[in-house]
């Protein structure tokens, strides 16, 4: 079953927020996180911007290791036995568990579940498929910890959404158990750049030059997006997971590719939902999947 949904938030309570966030993102993120800023500098900018995020009360945070990689656990006082492996965005070159701390804490509180934010390896130090292998190893580690597949949710934003999808593909190819669901916020599903959307007002967050830079570092020769299955849109039209929820916003470059996955015909029992919203950026308000 495929369930595309378009949601328009009330303009009255978000007009000012939308304007402020768009202006701030254009100057502080889009204007700085791009060439010729060195990757190290881009990482510093993102850490500085996300350090201002407000954390919800009642959520405990602890550092750990999962699948051989550092991670951060966000746990509510009494969870429901479900765990989310969260894979951060950042074009595979920036970001970490610390930059998505506020988002993961809110997901833990609203979902009443443990959330584990993984610090997977980044390019250019570790190009494809290092991040995918780290995510798969983390899922395997959760199974070894005693979580059943139906208790595991894998989610992420932007590149992290893409990582969720290709990790499911890898698990399918290995014949390993799939997580109960995938939750993808504005996932990238096509690295060829052939289906980019051009928002009328421009993308307030992403600079096209930065996308091209990230691609060249994440998929350097001979790993090209046109020849690597996990980087091609056609290979992401059917993952091994039977439940997938995608949320994207119409102000992003890759909105056209974000709903490719749920719009394709699926295997029996495959359930997906695609939620489109006209809002101010990526995913500022966590939402429960259907």
C-alpha cells in the first residue's frame, strides 16, 4: 500500500518562524557550508549551529559504542521496548551524534523509545561504502543485544535517510533480518543529480556546489553514482523492509527524488507513506509514522 499525503501547516502560527529560519539558514548554513570552506571548517560550523538546540526534559543521554562505532543513547524514563537507530544527515561529510542531539532527544521523548545516534564514518576520510557498513554493523549489534527485528526502527535525515535505505538493501542482500520500519526525513535517493527539484524561492539550506563537492568525496572514482547500485535511484525503489515512512519538504533540492520509493509498486504486504509539507527547512517537528 502506498499513501502519499500532502500537509500544509497553518500559516498563522508558523509564518514568523518560517521567515526567521529561512533567513538564518541562508546566511549561517547555506552561505558557509559550501566550497571553498574546508571540510573541517564546515564541520565546526554545523556543530556551532546545532549546539543551540534545546533539549527536552526527562531524557537521559549517555555515550557508548555500537557495532564498533561511537554513539549516543537517548532514553526516556520508561520506554516501550522499541529502539531507533538514528543516522544523521550532513551529505556524508559532516555531522555526528552531537549535531543531532536535540532532534534525537525529542524523538526519544515523543516516541517513548530509546534512540541511538550513530557516529558512522564520514568522507573524505572514509568514502562509500564505509558509512553503509557501519550502519549495517550497528543493526547487527542491536540484534546481538537482544532486540528483536520488530523492535528496531532505522531512521535518518537527508544523507542519513539515504543511509537507512541502502542499509536495508544491504541487509536484504545478506539475507539478514530487516528492521520493523524505516523513517526517512528528506532522504536523498538519487546521487546522479538527474532529478533535482528547483524550489521557486531556492533551497534555504543546501547549496548546489556543496552537493557536488560531497558527491565527489563520498563517491570518488571509480565509485561513480551512475555505476554504483546504492547511489542510483532505480536501486532504491524496493528495500527489504516492509514499512517505510518518508517525510520531505518542498523547499529542498531533492524533493522530486524523495518520494520515488513509495510511489513505486511494491511486494505484497509492503506499506509506505510519503508526507509532503510546505515548511521552513528539514524536520523541525518530529512526527510519528503511520
